[in-house]
């Protein structure tokens, strides 16, 4: 159970990691979800709903989606996306952008920055997974069913370029403090080619992706109670004003308000960190570029 102010949510996380690297899941049961700000996160987000109620996602000047949805990395930038609803039950999935194309059946770039009904991407499969999730009584069974679906779609889907995967992992590993020209040099591409391929396959240009990753790191530090000045220095911002501008640009509100956002405060329960041994990728020449083994 997660309690934040007047909000009380049933929160669950899988006991085992996904069989697909880059997939994380959490389960949510919320009796009354009242205008929750969706804080941007560096992942593609799926909401698979199955309860008696239905989540409503409001975005983009009065537009809204009901039920199961998909959204690209950075959903909610500018404070533009809010979720609400009653008796909501759903499995939320976060997909690393470099595996999202295979699982979605479309590039994150094709989402166009919008919140898209999952029916529009998966057709009947979206309604089938809703029905099957609703028939199950435990979160672990729901996670297992969802994971099997994601693994099957991932295996059948098209991978992104290994150079793009390498660049994304460098951005995440460096917490966004990586120069695009250095990434291009590391994979043996021109800056223009990296920008084009990365944007097309991940859904964001590399510089924007790096800013999002840096913001995400900073926002979670703010939630732990660290002062904005210390967070600004550690996260690589020029000063506290720079952090303030970035937080405002991504969320539409101040760092002080972001520190109290339930969407971020629930993370330690819903998305527990699982440490894995660090292992640098092995790069070998492949034509004019490089390949991750």
C-alpha cells in the first residue's frame, strides 16, 4: 500500500525481473485517482487496464484517451498530461526506448508525442489482454501474463540499430552528461547520421534524450529531500536556476512542487532497483560502424 497525502494506492511489483531486458512493470489499484500529473520519464509507457473502472488520460489542449494507452519517452513534458479515474486497476509497463519498437510494432517516433490508444497499435490483442488480465486474481499471475506477451512481441519485432542501442545506454549510464559529438565518434557515425537514426528509432533526438535522462535523475533526487542547490551541482546543471528552468520545462511546475509528486514518490515501491553487475559492451567493427555483442 502506498499512501501520499489523501491518496491510497494498492501497489505491486514483480518478484522476478522480466525475461526481456529493458522491461519493468508495476501494478496499481486506485479507488479514486484525482488529477495525477504524469511526470516525464525516459521510457515508453504502457498502461494495461483491466478493472471495473477505466483510467482517463487528459493531454494536449483538451484531448483525452480512456482505457489502455501507450506513450513515448518524455510523456507529460510541460505538465501537459494528467491521469484520473475511479476504481482503476492496471499494469503499468516501462519499456526502454531501444526495445519499444519491437514490442509496440511501431517506432516511438510514430507516436508523435501523443498518448495513443493501445487498440490503435495492437488491435484485438489489446482487448484480449485486458480480458485475460481481468480473469486473473493475483498480481504475480498478471505480471507473468504480461511478460509472456511482451517477450513474444519482442522476439517477433524489429530491433533498432546496435549503434542506437549503444548511444542510448551511454546516455543512461552517464545520467545524461554525454556529448552528442562524442557519441557519434564512439559509434563511427557522423553527428547528423546519429541524430537522424536515433530520433527515428528512439522517438527523441539524442540531445533531448540526454536532457530527459538528466532531469529524471535530478527529479528523483529532489523527491528524496535533497536541496535543489546540491542536486543541481550533482546532476551537472550550471546552477540552481538552470535546474529550475529544466524542471519547469519538463513538468510545468517548480522543483519544490515536483519533490511532492506522488508519481515520483511511489517509485521506490513500484519500481525497486535491482542491481546488476556492470559489464562494458564489446564493440567490433561492422562495415563503417560498430556492433554491440
